[in-house]
């Protein structure tokens, strides 16, 4: 996927501030953070959306979740954090390479989304 922003980050063609990397996943700081702690965890293999993830991706997806807590703690979210995976247009996915936002900080984040009345 030569046009994929996150594939270019995986390949090293675009620099990133890495938190963690292994054979299957990469974690790096978001360039437009919305909280004191805001980083992304992505599979290195190109998977466009969560709709496209299959059992062949289970190891990378499991590693993403398994690493989230320790990385959040190391990054400074010591009293809680939120994980978000946006999927598709309605889910407001901006980059079509599956990614998980890890967001936190010393202050509460507020409600996840507003409830419709």
C-alpha cells in the first residue's frame, strides 16, 4: 500500500515518535494529540478497517490490546485511559489502516460520546 500514510510510517519513509515496535505492531505518538497521552497502535500489515480484520490478524490485534495498558502507563496515563478504534465513514475513520487510539492523562477524559435524548 504505497499510498497509505501508516504503511509509510511502518516502512520508515515518514518519521514517527515510536513508543514500541515488534514484528507485528507499531505504537507511536499521535501528531495531533487530544489529551496529554495520545498514541496509536497499528498492525504492521495493511488492514484497512476493522471490517477487514480476520482470524489471520488475530495475533497482531491481540498484541495491540495486550500492549495498550503497559504503554499507556509508561506514557503517563497512570489512572486510566481509553482505547478507540474508529471504523469507516460513520465511525469517523480518517486513515484507512486499522489503528487503535490510546488516550489518557492525569485528568478525566469526560464522557465517551453524548447520549441522544
